[in-house]
C-alpha cells in the first residue's frame, strides 16, 4: 500500500494545482439550533469507510492532498464543522467544543441514514479530534479513532496550564484578516504566514478555493471572506483548554491511534503539551512537521494511517 501511495504523490512543483473532484454523493444533516452540516462521499463506496474532519478555521477539502491517497481503497465520508467549509454559518454562541461533540453523533447517524450502515473509522484533526474524544463514550459508533495532533493532558493533569496557549490562539483568530479582494491575494497571504512554510506545493491556492466564499461590500464590490469568520473561529477556542483532559482509558469504546507532529518543534501540540497524555494510546509522530502535518507530509500521514488500519484488521 505504501508503494501505491507513493505512486499517487504529486511532483513537488511550485506551480502544482490541486483539482478537487466533485463528490459522488452529498447529504445534509440537521444539527442543533438550526445548523446544517453537508456530508460528501468520495473514494470507493465498496471499500471500508473512513469519516474525516478538520482543524478549527480550516475545511476538510483543504486536506485533499492527504485523503486523495486513500480514495482508491476506502469509502471516504467528509464533513466540516458547523460554520466551516461547505456549511452555512450558524449561531456564534453554539460554536464550541461541546456542540461539536454533539454534532459528531448527529453526523454519525446521518452518514448511516444517507449512505448505509457499515463499520467506520473516524479520522479527525485537532478541534474535531477533541470533539470526538468528548462523545459519550469517546469513540461511540466507530471501529477505531485516528486522531491527528490532539492537545491532550493526562486525567490527573491540570488543563489550566494550557490557558496561555489557547488565549494566544484565540487572540490571533480574533484579529486575523478575514476579507480579501481576490483569491490570489489570499493565497499570497497564506504563503507569507510562517506556520504554513512547510506545506506541500499548491496548498495556498487550494486554501483560497476551500476557505473563502464570495462577499459584497456596502458599495456592491465583490470580494472574498473567510467561510469560518474570525469571531466564530475565536469563539470555538474560548474554553477549549477545559476539553484537553484525556478521558479515562476505560471509557473508550474503540482503539485509538494518535498521530502527531514532530514533538521537537514548537508548533506541535502533541506530545509536547504533556508527554503523560500519551498514556493508553498507540502513538506515532511524523518527523520534521508541525501540527499541520497532513498538509506537509500527506504521504507519510496516509502510510501511518494505513499501517494502523491493517494492525486493527480493518483493511
């Protein structure tokens, strides 16, 4: 399988363009407070099922360089957190980890209603990973969870030590630029951000397609705005530190694999947040990457995922 993945890896051309395919099928889930979540099906419907979601402020389509490597063999169900990606904007006060966790269960049922029931593995990054860990019980309805860089602390730890980090992330989100004249202007903005300096070629342009929607100002001039507005992104981080305690291992309903960025780099949540938070998890990290590693080393990320699925007998 690793050989197959490598064959499908794009060339490292600075002008590489990622062309997102149209979904095979779509469906809609009605969540709490009138929110709507759009499901998309890609890949091989006859294969084992993977359910994928993303980090705060991003969109699952942005991870295309990663999940495209799985499409030949897996039934891929993609969805975005409320007020992100394909989804319409919902109420600001419901943009938090507890609501995301409740949405996970509604999405799981919606997938079975729309596409049929079969075993599934959840593949979630950062905030969506935290939400998966706060289902009741964690991992309910999944054969396994694969969590990308979840910020975790051991059950005996003190989540308040992480408050300065979350406060800084929240402040950055609240004051980030969120309107652009053109998609090209946004792509150039992404290229100048140091946290994206390791991503594969073409990610800034892909971000301009997946993270923006058209908007008009008061004078009728058309521009682009973030699909997840900056205040919505910031609100999701308001009390996120309180959800970083690892649930008791006995409560998990399925095996859990944690894949992380390089712990020696500062821009990596796990395990540098607290190494004791690894207790009870199968753990790997992708060397020389940050917490955006699915966008930096998609081939290694896919290979690590595949190795875990084989070990669990899922594929």
